[in-house]
C-alpha cells in the first residue's frame, strides 16, 4: 500500500522541505494570516485559491491549475523532483492533500502529508514567523497525467467507454440529492458510489493506515481504476489519498468534480 501520510515522530525537520497550506473556505485571509503568525521553521506557504487552483477558469469551483502555473509554483519554491517534502495544514483538512496531489501530478517522488496537522505539532518542532529565503530552481516536472481526469474523460467512464468507478466524497444527503447547499443542481454524477470523506479522520487527524484500509475495504473493486470527486475538487483529495493508503492501486482524481460536471451534463438522484 502507498504511504501518503507521515506521523510527526517520523519527521526529521532538518532534512525536509515544509509546505504550509492552511486555509479556511469561509475566510479566505485566514490561511495567510495563520502562516504569518507562526509556521514550521523553513516552511513556505501555498494558498488554495491563489496557488493551488485556477480561479479564473469556469471548470468548477476550484479548477485545476495549468502545467505552466504548477511548474512556476515549484520553481518559485525552489523545489527539486527528489526533495523530501512534507505538506501540512491545520489538521484533518483537505488542503495539504490538494497540494500533495498536484506535486504527485508534477512527478515529485518523495512527498508526504503530516497526519496530525499544524495544531497538533506546533509545540514539537521549531516555529518561525519569518519567510525562508528561497533559491529559485529550474526543475522540470515529470508529468503523471494518468492520475488526472477531466470532464471528457469522466463522460467516457459514465458511458462505459473507459473503465473506472467514480466515488463521490460528499455527504450522503448531497450525493442522494436530498438537498444541495452549494451547487445549483442536486444529485451526483451517474454511475458513482458514495463515500463521505469525513469518515477518513478522527480526533483532528487522518486515520492510521490499517484503520483506513478497514474503513475503505468495501468501497469498490480494488482491481479496477477508481476516480475520486467531490463538489469543488478539494475534499476529493483526501478521498484520493485514503484510497491509495487503503490499497487501491489505480486511483485518479477528477479535480473539476461535481461543480464542473453540472455545467453541461445530467445528474442522478437516489
């Protein structure tokens, strides 16, 4: 099984690059402010909407960034493909896992997400209020396009032309179309099954590998491709990571997710 998460006691802070991704969907300035107030020493900050999404696109609420933007983001951070990188957020949140997915897409090979999050470890590692000095890199991503699906790919999955099981990370009432608090149309992408991403965490951190495997063992057939999605593409990232840790070997992510799908496609309601 793939290791996505790392526990704080296994971290050697002097040997890794930290990326802080704390964010609050209800308060867009909260993440940058939290970083300024204190972060793990040496950490850079990546913002969900300024860095990890293309908010100028109409392909969902947190659309996929371009390869050019991802390349520039990594170069500005001074990253090399083989760097040991640990991404964190406030804990049991989807933001670090969004960054994890993008780094995996770009071909970084030694990336982990801190299982506990900043709040649990801030007394265990050196903390700083200073932005680190970064030397720009000339890294060339090694794109792993197989893990990323767009709406045209998902149409083929729904039509049975492309193998794969769609898994919806939203709460059951949204999946069933009983009510929809965010998007203009209630329901889910046809052929999808549901697994609420909130089941992947407990006590402010993501479950240990063995518990994740037990929790997710019956989601779908482990021998077929699995495609995670949610409402905006953000909470699909924890589902993507959980499936990988639980032993699903061929996991993909539809970043546009439901908010992209409903622009021009029909939905189902249970």
